[in-house]
């Protein structure tokens, strides 16, 4: 059996695509600066009728959902103990850590008073869904970084070499890393399980978030089982996200995609998507909301697109054996699932939100779009940097013996 | 013993209560205590007044002259930091209300007795326990605005108020004097109104307005109730008469006339003559019966036929003893006052007396059997 | 490496468990949410309101907002379009046609309804909102982080946000003149109203008075008191002579606005049992799988 070993990528960082992304990042930063100097109203199209825009609907809600790969792979690899998937855990972990970091940053820029972001830590409101989401995300973010620490240790233990003045810290840092590594080895399982539990909690609570909007939300989406739907959709988007990102990374770095792992992953998507679809349709039937689909409105059109292109078509694709074997097929099917969940979050937070008194309908401003696009671009760039510094992407191992850190975190 | 004292006390209280009741409400036109009070023995401290409006309410009418000419509403002096007190031309408003609801337009739910002011019921402070009726400020404004809004369509405060500081004391005094002099000009009543109706035959309805007042004794309010100033005045462009439906037009007349059948009694193709009892029935009412209302003789409601023209029918038998002849304008002299009625009046309607029974050379009205006085 | 013992596992799991339970006991600390029997309210009689907008003026003056001169409030052309309370005006009056009779137009004052079961109190991430004993729903601006979830939650779309401010933007809404009522004064709008279209009093009394009015003048009002039952009852209640939905009142059910959301929330976090149970379950699965793997490996060897 061919052994895979995570290794830092060695390639030129700057490519035309990377430069293009960098421009987008710069553009976003300019608008971001404007937001902090002139206020939220100056940069966004938000008003008293539309308190939340794409910074929450996309950056946060969709961002959290699309970072679900982290906990689904952790559950699969560590809790279910399927060792063959270990190759994909690290990329998924990095995606999740980066994703959640940007969720936190997006929340911060959307807050009217970003400097008070620590308030929820000491000012508690048990009945607030947002409080629960916030606390869960903060803890989960910490858990993700802790889960990532062994990778840092692996990379730098024995290789700490700070330049110049900082040279004297080399020894203590080395010791710290070793201590961390040793401590985490024994306790990692706590964080892994905690990560899965926290994910389940806040992924579902993200759905509960909009329940309180009640009649302000279009009945096609407003349902008491929103948390369940959010959890199910987050679980089903986890693997497609990993597949998508794995295929893209492989292509970007000219590696052979780990097709057998990916198609095995793909085979698990269909049942998950199926359960999600069943609940979604069942909920619609029980509440009788399908009547809204008979009229053509932005809500009914968006709902149909979300369900058809985001769930039904990819479900059919993942059920086909041919598609499961081809990286391109997997890429397209995964993209559709991602698109579906992305659209679902967009719909839930923005399209379905119909304020009782609406003078203007909301469409994101150039500033909002620029910042969102800038963040996504920055995320991609950081991912690229990370895989080049840290041993994340698995490549066929030339050396015969298994490294100590290859399956970091599992109980052995 | 205890019982006895209690009983005595109870009756005493009842007695005292009955006394004060007479003082407070001297004229209880058939309404009971329970119309207004919820408890058995209302006291000044706890009047237990039922929430307005009570089932059957008595309101009284005074003539505009009986009320004050001008009232300066300065009860809110402490609160009014924005506006100066309003000088209210009470008499003018009382006169204007003549065409509408009368005193009760403002003095609603007035208990029997004298007309009472607003502050007797409406509390001066807005922060209060009993919120079933508005406070004084609210009550004033609500009454004023119901008319003033329809009059100008505006809610500007400066229509009535002067901003504080803008008016000094002398100005307020002159305003008061001016208001006192303001009276509503006498409303000129038309004598005849000719209505063109869309009816095919009997297009014209001739309405003898003066007859309805003079002959039938109707008050203005009998027909003109709840009419705002705009009925007569057109101050704003938008003010116009309401277009009434046929039913609404007939409704006013229908309180006396039968408008369902017998259209021709009002509608005709030409100008109709006014009401003339003599011509219609042959019985002249202009001489002695002009001041009594129709229903004195025509008891049956809505039926005005079937009365005998003979005086005896209503008045019974007249004799020289029970008939004051003075009422006819002729005071009989001594000789004639001893005669029986029928000695001179042979006709049943006591018209044209005959003298020929006694005198050969005398005749009425050339010779008078007494002396002429002014008829009253 | 592989000698990570079962005892260690249980020990660490126990520590984690206690930590989580410790958290749960603290989460019960909820914001002040009192439903006093003597809570105050306001009865708005839209048939009495004349649309003079003095309440708007008084409100701005009382809250130190930028206030135009009182004369400008006589201008009725503002009624041409529907307005909503915002960060610069905490209450506004709108005008509607009275199509039943060619009578006066209907004026409706809009402000925070001060719900008995406020969605904002339930939603606020830092518990800045609170329902006070006197019925008012207020917020602690020092706690606010500007997340605007209260605006999402409010069924009446009342809280407004100072979008134009870069530094310390605040939520703005009617606070039932909490500072004034604390001193025994009336709310500014109810004090100035010339016709007392807005009556301040105990909510219980106001509901009774409202029904008495409907009984006394059945032709003047439709038989409904808006706010008596809407979203579990509001402190401000309304009377009108026209269907409330035609006067731009939202059509709402009788259930408190945060009801479903709180039920889900408390279901998921019932004494932290479900999360801890999930944690234990996953731990169990992990342990079993690990042991299975070990035996597999051993048999292979």
C-alpha cells in the first residue's frame, strides 16, 4: 500500500491567479478602511429595515456552513477511527480554522462596536441564540487552533531558528513546543470530541437564529426545524467541501488527486444529502408551504434553484458510480452542493427576510461585495501560504517508516 | 340596642341623602339615581359615577345669554410653558351651537340641574387613577378640535393659542373684550325654498320654511341637528355640501310626513301653495288656533282628518258663565254679558252674531255689543 | 504512545464534564425580564388623535435629539408618505384615509410597543435589553456591541441603529421615557398630547377602559384592542375604527415572539444534558472504535 505523508508544498508563491486575488484583497481592504472611518452606513446598503446584509448572511452564516468540513472529517477520521481518511483531515482542519477565523473577523467588522466583541464572554444571556452561537464559535475557534498546534509543533520542533535579537528565545520556544506536543498528545481526544459537539451546537443554532424573526421570514424557509435543517445541510456540505478543496489544491500544486479517498468520501455524501432533502421536503409538505411555489416571486425562484441545483441534481450525481470515479465529476457535484448550501444560507438570511415596513429592497453595495470578495480571496491566499509552510497536504511518502505526527490526535 | 342605633343611623343617612340629592339635582326628570350612580348612597368623596355615557342622559338647554360671555381658560397656567391661555368666546359658541346640538354639544352628560363646567368631571392632572374619561386638557381639545378641524382642516395650535411671550397682559385683556362683543349674527331664515328633484313627475317640492317654524312650531334643532359651520359658510375650497341620497333627503321630512306613499302631498309640477287650514278643510285656524300645535286637536298620530268643525267637539258646551268673551277681542257690556251664547250666536261655530233678535236697527260689526280690546 | 490508559481517558473526560456543567449553572443568569401586575402602559385611541405631531416634538426634546422648531410641526405634508421611527425620531405619526366616511383622516402614532414578552430581551447577545417593572423595555447602551440582532428579532421592526456613526453607534428606540417616569413624570408624548389620544395608566386598567369604550361606542371602534394579545400582549395598546392591518399594523399571532426560539434553545440546552450526552456518546464511540482497531491490529500480528 502506498503511504501518504503530509509535506509542506514547495512551489513559487506568486502566480497570475494569486496576483489577481491580491488585487481583490487590496480592493476589499480599502472599503474596509472606509467602513471604520465613516461607519457602516457609509459603505453598506444596510438600513433600519435590513439590519443584516451579506456580511452576516454570506461571510458568517455561509462561512460557518462551508467550514463544516473540519468537524465532519474529524468525526470520520478520529471518532469513527477510519484511518484511511487521515490524508484529508489536515486540509479540512486548515480550511475550518481559516474559515472560522474569517467568520470571527466578519462578525467584527459587521458589529457596530467591534471593540466590544469580548462583551458576550462576560455578559451572558442564556436565552439568546446569538449568544450561544457566539460562545460556541469562540470556543470552537480555540479548539480548531489547538487541533492545529500539533502541525505547528511537527513543523518547528528541532527547527526553531529565530533571527537576530530573538535568538535567545530559541531554546525556551523549543521547550514550549515540546511541552505542548506532549500535553496535547494525551488530551487531544477531548478537543476533537468537543469540536464535534460544539459544531453540532452552533451549526444548528445558526438556524435557530432566524426563528425569532417569525413572520418577518418567508414561510418557505421559516420553520421550527430550521436548526435541524441547518445541521443536516452543514453535515452534508462537509465532505463535498473537502473534495472540492482537495481537487483544487491538487490541481493548483500539480499533484495527483487522491481519487480513491475522495470517491469513498463522495459515496457518503448521497445518503446525507438524501436525509437533508427528505427533511426539507417533508417539512414543506407538513406545513403546506408548497403553495408558495405556485406563484413566481423572488422567493419561490430562489427556493427552487436552491433545492434543484443545490440538492437534487448533486444528489443524483453522487449516486452515479461514473461520476464518483472521475475527479471532474466529483468537483462539479461537490461544487453544486456547496452552491446549494451557500444559497440556502443566503436565502435564509437575506432573501427570506421580508421586513414588514420596507421602503427599499436590499441589494449589497459595491463596498459590501468588495469586502466579502476580498475576504474570500485573502482566505485562499492564506491557505496557499499555510500549505507551503506547514505539512498539510499529503503526498506519496518516499521514506518507508511512518512518521510520528502523521495521524496526530487519534487515540492509538 | 346596637341594632336600633344602626337602623336609626341608616334612616338618618337616607334622609340626609334625600336632602342633598334635592340640592344637587333639583330637577330629576324621571331618571333614577342608578342612571348615573353605581352605588346606593353616592357621597361627594365617592360619587361612584358610571362610565359615560349613561343609558339615559339628561341634558339641559339654556339660552346663550344665560351663560358667560367669555371664559379665559387658564387652569393650566403652570403646565403651559409653550402657549398662553385661550380666551374662549363662550356666548358666540353657544349661539353657533343653536343650529347644531345646543348646549349638550359640549356640556354632554350634564346631570339634571344647572349646567356644569368641564372641570367638574374632568380631572386637571393627567397622571391620575381614573382613566375612563380624558383629563381636562384632553377634554377641552377634543371638543374644540371636532369643529375646528372640520372648519379649517388644520390642527395648528396657533389657530386658538398664542405662543407664550407673544401676548402680554393688556393684549389678553383686549382679546377678552373683543371676544365678549363677538356675537353670531342673527340667522336669517328663508320663507320658501323650492327644491328641484330628479323625480319625473312632480319635479318640484315647495318647502315653506317659515310655516314650519311659525305654523308648526318647530325649533331649529328639530331639523338642523349636528350641522357644522360649513353648512352655511364655505371657508375652504373643499367645503361643500354633502351629496345626500334620496333616503337621506326624505328622512328629515319623514319624521312628520309620510314619505313612503302619497308623494303628491309634497311633489308637484308647479309651485305648490303653502299650508292653509281653511282652504283645505274649511276650518279657519288663523283666528284662534294659530298658536297651538297640531296634535292638540289631532290626537291620533299621523292622522289629521275626521274632526268636526263645531267648537263643542273640542271645547265642550260654552255658557255665558264659563266663557271669557274678552278672548275674542270684544268685552261685552253689562246687558249683553248676561245673555246666553245662543241668544246672539246661532251658528255652531259661533261666527257672525245676529242682533236682530232684540234690536231692529243694529247689526254686527257695525255696532259692537261692548267695547273692543286688543286680542291676545 | 499507545499505552494511553482507560483510566486517563475517564479522568480527563470527567474533568471536561464538570467544566461544562459548571458553565451551565452560570448561563441561567438572564437579563431582567419582569412582568409586574402594576406595569404601566399607554392606550392609543387613533380616533381621537388629530395628527398635530406634538408628541414627536416632545419626544425629541426629552431625548436630546436634534429638534426642529415647534412651528414646523404644523406642516401636514409630511403625511404624504409613510414614515417609521428611526435613530433620529423615536416616534412618528402617520396618516391614513378614512374611507368609511368622508370624515377626518386617521392618525396613528408609532413607537416601541414595549412587549410583555419582548423578542429583543430574549435575543440580545449581551443581555443589554430588559423589561422593567414599570413595563418599559429599555437597553443598557454600555453593554451593546452593535450586532443588531434585536432589529432582526423585533416583530414590530422598531429598534433603529445609528448606521451613520463610525464611533459608538447606538441602538435607538422609544424607552417609554424611563428616566422621566423614574422621577414620577409622565412620558413626554403622553404629557404633551393636547387631546389625550394617548392615555398613560396601568395596563390592566387601560385594557378595561378600551373595552368599555368599544362597548359605549360600537359604531366608533372596531371590536378589537390591538396589543391586548398580539405577541403575548404589549404595553402600548391601540383602538381604531378600521382594520389594524389597513393601518400598517403587522398581523401577528398571540404567541410571544421569542416563544419558539426559546423553546428550541432551552430544549437543546436543557441543563446542558443534550450536549453532555452527545459528548459522552461520541466519546464512547471513539473508545469502542479505538479498541476495535487495536484488537484488529493485534490479531493481524
